[in-house]
C-alpha cells in the first residue's frame, strides 16, 4: 500500500477550513484529521485545497502555433501546455479544440483532429501530469462544423462540447463598436472591408447556425457528451439552451441571461481573467457582478492557466466570497457539471488530487506542490 501523509496544513474542506492532516493511500484520500501529526511531510501551515478542475482553456493552441506559420511538434506542444497547467494547480483539464473554421483561421480541421489524437496518445503513454479531457468548441456558423464534429467522434476523451456563434451583433458582440475594435484591428481591415466582413459573417450564421446547433446537440446527447451554451445574452438564448438540454452556460454576457440560466439549473461559468482584470475584455458583464448577484457557479482560466487559482484567492481576500465557497468555483462545481464525481473536494474516498498553496496577502498565491492521485506532479 502506497501511503503519503501531509501534516500541519490549513485544509479547505467542502464546508469548512480546518488545521490538520491528510492521509493519502493508493491514489485516494484515506483519512482527514484535525491537528498535526509527527509523521509525514510538514506543510508549515500552508493551505491545502482540492486540485483545480478546468473546463475551457484554448491555451494549448499557443504552444502548437508559437509564431505565425510555425507549427510545433504536437506531443511536445501538449507536454509544454500540460506543464504550465499542472504548475498552476490544475489537476483536471478540458483542452478546448476548435471545430468549424473560416478562411481567416490560421489553423485547420486536420490540425485539430490530429491534436485530439495526440492528446489521446499522450494520455495513453502517460506523458502528462494533469488528467486531460477534450472540449470541442463548435463554431456553429461555420459551413464545415458538422463535418469537423463528426470527424472527432470516437475519441474517448471528448466529454464536453460548446455551441458558439461569434457573428456580429449578438452574444459576445452585441455591441458592434466592440466587434469593430476587436476584429478590424486584429485583421487590419479598412472600413469597407470590415463592413463586407460583417455581412459575410452574418450570412454564414443565418445559413449554418440553426442546422448545426440541432445536429451537434442531438449527436452530443447520443454520445454522452455534456453540452454548453456560449455567450448567451437574452432570455431567448437561455430558452434555446434549455430546449437543447444544455448543462453549462459559458460566459453569459448579461445579468439577465446569467440569472435565467442559473434559475433553470444550468451552471454559469465565467472567466477567471475577468476576475483578475476586474472586468470583461469585451465590455460585457463582469464575473464579480455575477458573484455578487449569486449566480456564478464556475470559473475557467480561459487563456491564462494561472488566473484560475489567482482569481479565487482574490475573491476571498477581497471579501467577495469566503475561501470555502471561492474554492468550489474551481473544484467541486466544475467537476460535478461534467459528471466527474470522484474529485473536486478533500473528502475520504475522493481522488487525492491536491494543491499546496502559500497565500500572500496583496499578491498572487504561490503553488508550492501539486498532487494527482497521490503522486506529486509539480
């Protein structure tokens, strides 16, 4: 029997914080006790929390495409991504891969399918520190999204799919000025070119989105893949999500949509960078506002892995949430949202996925150690 004892820690449980010790045996939490012990590793009073569960990060693409026209070896890119994920305290990660491309994409459907296969290979070969799953980000306005989705089927790591539509004038970009600032600057378009770009995107959405949503939602339910909506802004968006049997509302852009989603039983997910930065980069509702309204369930690191642990300690330090409730936003709640009931809390019988954290008032926390199934991985 493999046993590890972590002692003299401030342990964040699902309902309270205690000073005590944890015994890990064969990858599981075997015992939790109050008070320090003479045995095991002395954590020096540092905080021990469950391993973080990340449901939506497209951070992996930056490792595969570190420069324009540069494609890195996929296995090496995945390992580099994984190292940053694990060292940020994330022990379970859903790598978000794009499905549905447009003519401006610098990555293609074949790249994404190969990346999914490479993640599965990396898991099979025990190359990775964190536990990896796949989240398909389905751009339903794209003409090839159904074909791209079907090409991904058969990969056992696919556990979540989100239905997204980034056409102008809706959802994330209700405000066309924000859309103009984001896309016209990014793509260096003239005003006339930008107007034609908007028209084309709108026409694509009208032609493709309804049938693509129907198809992917139906197939996801058939395959046992959890569904997420994306950037819901109106009550009509939420009603549509409920009709599709969606479990997770990602990045709602208004309080109205977030509240309706929460009341309908959908788990509301917002970006941890939104918390760290103090607002949305798109000018939409802030995560702090949703937390204050009692309708925030989950945080995601989105594009900065370390923001996940940074955000929850910011919320706790600022008095926006006590530490127990803040930690649930990145552990218990996301795990339950996708059916991972074996993790997400420090409790006897759960996976020994743990993070040792040194909290520093007024500064980002320090991740001192990370354990996945009782084995130290960072």
